[in-house]
C-alpha cells in the first residue's frame, strides 16, 4: 500500500469516541487549558513549572535571544531527584509504592517512595565514592530492573548526566556512545531475564571498555547471578558499594539548564546523535504532560508504561514524569510472551493497573495472538490507554479499545520524539472526542502545524511536513558536541535563517503529516531514511554500513518495508565482492553480522543479493524503487536513474515470488 492509499484509508475513518462523562467531570485538565495557553503561552508554562519544587524559583521563563538555542527558567535552581523522590516522602507519602517490580521469572518487589529515597541516596553516595562529580557523564546499560531508575536518579541527584544505552545494543554500539559522551563510569548488570532465560550483559561492556579509555569503573548490579568475568582494577559490585553507604544524601540544587541526560538516536547519515536534555524545562513538561494526558490521580491510579528505559519513553514516562508526579507504577522486566502470551494482562489483573502506555507494534502482535488471550483476564481496572512510537492504524486502535479497554477507555495517541523530550500532540482523555488513528491536537502550550515543500502552511485537508512553530520547555538543547548538526538537522529546513525574527524559527520534525477537514493532525511516519522497526528508529545508513563491514559485501542498500507486525521491516539489497558466492549460509551470516555490529533489533528481515543498485546521477541510492520491490509492487518512475536498465536487471535476479 502506498502512503497515499494508506492516507486515503486513514481519512475515511469517521468513528468518534467522546470521553466518558465521569472521567471528563473529574479530569485533571479541561478544555480551559487550551484557552489559557493560547492567551499567554509563556505564562502557562511558568505556571506548570510551579508543579515542581524549586530551590530557587525562576523569574525568567524563556530566553530565546540566541535561537535555536533555548534556555527555559534559566535563573531557577532545582534538583530532579529531590522532585521525583524526597518531596513525596516529605509530603507524607513515604509509604506509597513507587515501583511494583515484576521480574520475568515471576519474582516481584514493591519499593515505596521512602525506600526509593534510601536507595537513590546510597547510590548517589556510591557514585561520589567512585569519583563521579557534577558535570561528568555516566553510561547506563541495564535490564528493566529498579536499579535502572535508581541509577538515573542518583546521577541526577549529583548533577552527572546519564547516557542510557538500550540493553539490546551491541558492544560496538555501546562503545561509540560511551566515546562520544566521554563517560567516566558504566553501570551495568551481570545479565537480565529475557524469553525465559538469563541473558548476559556484562560481556558487551567488557568488550566496549577496551576501546573506551575514559571509563574508570564499571559498576555491576547482580541480577541473574550468572558467572561473570571480573577485572578487579575496574569492576565494582553495585550491592557491595551501595550496602556500605549512608541513606543520607543532601541533593544539591542544579541550574535549570544543567544537563540531565544524553540519549542517542539514529540519524540518516553518520553517527548517532546525542540528544541533550536539561533540567527544569524537561521536568516541567514531562510532569505536566503525564498529569494531563494520563489524568494521573496519584492516590488511586496504578500506571504502567511497557517501554524499555533505554528509550526516551522510559526516561520521560517511567522515570521522570510519573515519579515527579508521585505515581505508583508497575515495572516489568521481560517480554510479553513469557511464560505465556497473556503475561501483560495477568500483570494488569494482578496490580489493578488503571493507566496503560504501550506501542502499536505490541498491539498488533496481541491482535495476531488472538482476542481470546486478553479475554481470560480481568482488565476492568483500566481507565485510559496510551499509544506511542509510530502511527497507530485505526484497526489496531479499535482492537485496543474493544479488547483491552472494554469498549470504555479513552485512547491517547501521543506523538513526540527523543528530541521533543515529552509529549507534544495528543488527545486529552477528558476533553477530546477521539478519532482512531489521529494524534489530533497539539497539547496546551505547544504549537505545531503542517507545511508544504516551500514551508507554506497547508490548509485543512492538505498534507506535507510536521513542524513545531514555538520553542517548548522539554526541547532538546543541542546535539552533544555538535551545535552545527543541531542547526542543520532540525532548524535549517524550514527555519528562516540568521536575520529572521525571533518567532520565525521552525523545528522540522522529520515526519510527514496531514491535516484533516477539522484541522486535526495525522502523523504519517518518517520522511527521511530512518526506519521505524517495532517503534524503534533505525537508520538505513547504519545498517548499510554494518553490511558493508562484512568481508563478503561490496555495497548495500537498505529500506524499511511496510510490515504488518513491526510497522516497518528491514529489507537489504547487497552486492557481493568479486570472489564471494551467494550460498545458503550467506544470508544467515550477514544477518548475524548486523546483529553483532548494531544489535539484534537491526537484523534485516530480508536480504537479496543483486549485481547493481539503482542510483541517481549524483550517486544517491533510490530507496523508493527498492521499497517497491520489497513491498511487492510494480516499480515506480525510474527516469532519474543514472542507468534506467538497472531495475530490470535487479528484478531478473530475484525469484519471481520476491
Ligand atoms: C518518531 C520518534 C516518542 C517516543 C518513542 C519514539 C514516530 C512517535 C508517534 C505517534 C505517529 C509517532 C515519529 C517520530 N512516532 N510517536 N503517536 N504517531 N508517529 O521516539 O525513537 O525518537 O522516534 O517516532 O515518526 O518522529 P523516537
């Protein structure tokens, strides 16, 4: 299906789902908020910043005097860990459960806010003992266990920026990120449980540190108890060092613009981008959006976000937003089908989860597994369902509402990015009449629209590129160590240039979008060459580079082909080196090679050996044509090819069935 066809289908969607009256009547945020923010956007955000406890209250809201380098609440000071932990204990909520941890093997652990305060304080003292100071970087490579949140909060408490690297990434991927950030310490674990068995994590770190001279220590959480190689000069057990620390630690106030974390995201070209987020504005928007979009009632709700802490969703909606709001949440270590395909629904039943946040790729998998699986569990506690990571197709939206939400819960389809730090476009559960498949409306205080190729705003019914027209508190501040790339990637496409008026700076999100006749926004996926596989951004260039690093591969072109389950699947076309042969093992070999270089998530689903690749005269691969082949369609317009016979040649080399 071409994007035009899928768009036409999307816009035929006419079902509407009004908020349940009871929810609307008691909602944290009402339609009033849109009017208030429209009246005075900066006053609106200044008010939301007061959700936090500041050591020094800010008197400034936005400093946009050097666009696009924003400063929010620049003369304010606060400590993020104090806001996420201590203040709830001081307010008398120390006995409230912060985290209901559910390990994959079935072990569980409830951690109250008072216990979390002790854990974070001990970890902060341990980091200090290991020589980590304010301004340093700490890499985190952990499974989904409470220590991941504790480690992040401990870094925030002492003002060291964390750089969390997804536990599924390879040693090389970790090493390049650790090197880029000059991290001083890596926090990891012996392993974690996945698909019913312990999976080692430390060997990847042992390999990575060989090429990371800045790393002084590796702090290792014992999770699985598996045999682990040990280097006494570097390695330190988490439990040994934290056990001997005091539970007292005084959080130091940080300037609102102090770096909180770096998180790497795939780019279209070259190395991953280190997205930098800072303290005050980030926490303000993470906290406000979690309160508004999930309508969180901290006394009664049980919230569960199924993302991994290695992605931005885990940062903003497992750690910072929910904890800043004093939420009780579930954290689950493993996969949804271990030990059975009803595991998620069993967890919801066990803890009485009221707010669920997951991804379309998971929802489509559940649909495939069958309606009878969730039907066996009591899901009546649920009151709001969230979706994030990629466009949710109306079929999946309706299935989610009917089979998980009992045909009663609002669905919030939340559009945002690693770069935006927090949600930007989403329905409000007590306000918006929801349209299946559309993220609909910029949140209060957020300005977004759709423009055409020339940067002109399109009318209702028109399509083009999504842009953000005003700075927002949780925006990225730059790409770590590369201000120029920050400018080039996000602000030059539709920005007005250097002598532009302050208000003319426009952020290019890289997503295609459409406005429907009501002016509601429909997100259509990436317009560049980043693939979205199971909700994860993977760059075509990175996979191509990985393939070409194999001794048998001369050249490679990679495209994301529409896939019913994972959103996009990676399809690769490779040209072999002269002496190499296309034998049975080759494809397996290449897939494993990519997994080794980039991690299993980047493994191509399909690899085809060809003798030529379609290129323009300037040598740019025409991925569009390869996507036609990968998706089993007639090949489109080939007139800009350097050699117009190439596509016929490629097709003659592929089996007829594709
Ligand atoms: C890209 C950002 C946001 C956290 C997870 C991904 C796509 C995200 C939606 C949505 C349509 C969406 C966009 C975006 N995306 N949410 N609700 N509807 N598309 O973070 O890895 O930085 O990816 O994910 O294409 O640009 P990320």
